[in-house]
């Protein structure tokens, strides 16, 4: 509460929310079961996905901050 959605703190809190972190754990389990790979390989895929997703999310919010400040 009290944190603006497009502030740097708001972006940080959006990237590291509990449901986003839970999604990574569920993704690791799903990848290791469905693709029948080791947990280490599943962690690599899930963390790679999370990094790409977080980068796209943060860059879109930074772009929105930039365009709204003009």
C-alpha cells in the first residue's frame, strides 16, 4: 500500500511477488516430470524463463514510466 505501480519499488515488488516465485517452483516440477529431465536442468530452464519474463515486464514498465513522464 502506498507504493506507486510504476515506481522503481513497485516494479521490484511486482517482479519478486510470492506468486511469481511460486510459479518458478511449479514450473521446475512440471518440467522435470513432463520432459523427464533432471532437477538441475529444470531449474536452468525455469530460471531462464523467469529472467526473460522479468526483463520484458520491467522494460515495458520502464517504457511506460518514460512515456508518461514526457
